C-alpha cells in the first residue's frame, strides 16, 4: 500500500484502533481510532513498547510478550481482555494481532483493537439476570415449602407451652420449648429473606414517606454499630412519597447500611445515606441498570455510601447471590433480599466499589406522583398490620 494511502487509512478509520509495530514490538504507527480509544496522541506512543496499553496485572504476567510470540509463531493472536487508557480507566477490548511477513521475513505486526465494553456489560447483565431468576425460582419453592413446615412446628410448640404452664412446676420444659420456638423463629426469618430475594414476600403497597423510613432505619442501626462509625444522612425537606411496602423498604435500607457498617468494621469511618428525586435518562439506565427493565422517568434515588474496604471485581459478581458472604458469621442473605425487594418494587440497584475505596449502592424506585392518601410511616404500618390477617390454630 502506498504511504499516502496508508496515512489516509490510519487517519480516517475511527471505529477501530489500528497499531503497527516493528519486529521488536515497538509502536511504529498509531491511528486516529487508537488516539480516540486509548487517549494517547500518536506522538506520545510511536517509538514506545506496546505494553503501555495493557493493564498492570497483564504486564506482570507477560501478556504483551506472549501475544507477540503467538502472532509470530502462528500468524495471528486473538483475545478479549482489559486495556488501559491514558487517564487510567479500563475498557474491555477485542484485539487481533497479525504478523506481517515479506518473503518469509518478519517485518512487524499489525494490531486491531475494538472497544467491546458495552457489549460485555450487556452480556454480563443478561447472564446475571438469568442466573438470579433461576436461583430465585428455586429459593421461592424451597422457602414456601419450608415455611409450611415451620408454621406447623411453631404452632404446635406454642400450643404445648400453653398446656404445660399449669403442670410444669420448675419451668424447665417450658424453657426448652422456648428455645425451640426461638430457633424456629430465626429459621422463619431466613425463609422471609429468601422469599424477599425471590420477590415472593408478602407486600402491602401504600404511599410511603421514604425519608421517615430512612430515619427510622438509621435510628435502629445507630444503636447497634460501633461508635467509631459516623452515620450521615442527606434528605430533602419536601421528601418524596413512593408506592411501597413500608416494612420491606425499611429492611432494604437496614441491609444496605448494615452492610456498609460491617465493611468498616472496628475502624473509623462513615456511612452516608442520600435520598433525592431526579430524572434518569436512558443512557444511565443502560449503563448502570442493564439488568433491570427500567423506563426513562423520574425516580426516587437512595444512595448508601461507605468508607470501608471496598470489593474486588470477583466479589462484585456474586454479592447478590443467596448465601454468598465474605463475613465469618454472615448468612449471605442481606444483599440478596435487598435485590429481591428492589425488583418487587419495580426498581433497580447498582453498586460501585474498588478495593480500598469503599462501596456505593444506588437504588432507584419509581417516584410516586400526587396521591390522595397520606404517606405511611413504619409505626403506622405496624399498627395497621396488627388489624390485618392472622393464623388461628384450632385444636379439636
């Protein structure tokens, strides 16, 4: 190809990053597409080794050298991996390295790179959604059947305790039965969390004062976390009302805030909660909430940010899985239940975290429009539910 035609090709092709290298792996030509993709100008890169565009773990593992060796021995090397931009950000790229030979002599290499970050994000979101849905169906079935068994056990234990009150002089039998009842109630709470994860938990949707729910949840958390942890809140004066189950919404906030506090541990740190209402556009929904079918509209945003240890990429892939936990005594259901509650309320949840830099969970739930009903607080919801349905066991 004549030099002027090659120059035109490299300066006008923008969908791909095209890099020409000499036999030693040094960059000879850097296309306009490569400038846009990596953020480096041609004058910065030409004459330098190609390993600058690889992430540090790949450099340490010798990936640039292996890529050149594979292309040299087999004619080409193809892969998908993370690459590094000038500003330090990463993108997922599909790359092909081709060995250029003339009469059997190696003259150099041509590398073609394309940004597949968005495609990877969409594929990951679809896989995550399918996996969570499958686990949710299984969890719902197991929890439902287990709940029926627990109802019978707890009901019979309660009846036996009542009958023994008059005859159990020293209270030993009643004490043992009380222990069994407490264990059964703990199991029932686990079942409730599983049902929440599966989106099958019992819900009573009413207009809810989200700021009051957050205040109530933070009051509970403040009493149970280390005094070294500062709990901050940022909420508007005219708080948005949302259509929600007040108990589940409080559980959602509790789970996220406690997760942040546990990430800080015995160290000094902060957990902040911010509530606001805003329009969320399609680009943001597609980027951060790809696994949730959310339309463009106003949303109430609940952001929980902590200054804890943060999480690596592998942990982020599993944090919403039931029974996955990084804590020694954790059950691994708190964030799973949070995900189920968010889904059941027609919302979405996103998480950002890097090791050493804390974690931010952002929840979107549809913002409620004007409503004639007064918003419910947690206390009012408890009073209201006390008048509702119940289970009466009758013994013939």
